[in-house]
């Protein structure tokens, strides 16, 4: 059984959703970032951390990729062109959506007050909007990679949900329809229920 360390309101949501999609048993240890329990496993203090056979794996994307590869689902096989394309989309999501949202969060409540620059958020919203336009044109079907739901969709949906919470506008009807579709997946609903 896997152990997931982190609260569902963080990027741990991605790992929990992946495990639900894979129908794998897990236990949740809802430790908060920077807590002593997390720092003992990850010097950065960030969550999620996945524990398997006494080993700690950090970084949500590394974890979901590991799980998808191990269980042979939610991903194109390693070493294929399809996987290279999936990895390219995943890196785009991390660079253009996740990083922008993380920067906004840092300047909203994470950094010490004297280090925050609230004015940067207008620029970040502009960057995010441009990235969404590019993402819209990259979609190959009902999901990012076409007909198959992959870990890229889990990361994307998490970022779009985060954008709503951070008041970053999403204007593309196609992306809003996509988001409604991915949110309706039963595995997503099970993890979302852990938050409320």
C-alpha cells in the first residue's frame, strides 16, 4: 500500500487522483508543507511525498509519472513518440501554468510580507492567459492527448482549478468544457470530497 503525505488542497491532489484512477490502495497522512514530518522526508518541506517500501518519492509530477509507468495506465509507454508528445505537454503545463500560479501564490501569502510584490500578479495573469490560448490550440481531442485520459490531464485540471481559486480568468469555452468533463470523473470527485 502507498502512503501519500500532504493535504488534498496542495499538489498532493494530483497524486491522490492518480491513485484513485489506478484503483490502488493508499493511506493519506495529511501533513502540511514545512511541518517537521514533511521536512524529515523532503528537505524542501514541500508536499506531496509518496512512500513506497520505506522509500520517499517527492514532486507531484515525478510521483504521478512513476505510478502511471508502474501500473501501465494513464500514460503512453516510455520510449515512444506518443510519450515524448505527452511529456512535452506536461512540461508546458508545468512551465506555463503551474509556475505562474505558484509565483502568484508566493507573492500573495507564502513569501515574507516585505518580499512580496503584489503588482506582479497582473503580469502573471497576462502570461497565464497567453498560455491558455496556446494550450487550447494544442488539444488533440476531448483530452489533451486525444481520446486517452493521461496524467497530463490530471496536472492540467489541477492547474485550472487552482486558477479559479486564485481568480485567474479562464475564457476559453473549449477549456471550460474540458475542465467540466475532467472534474466529473469519479476518481476526481472522490479526492475532491476529501477537501470538504
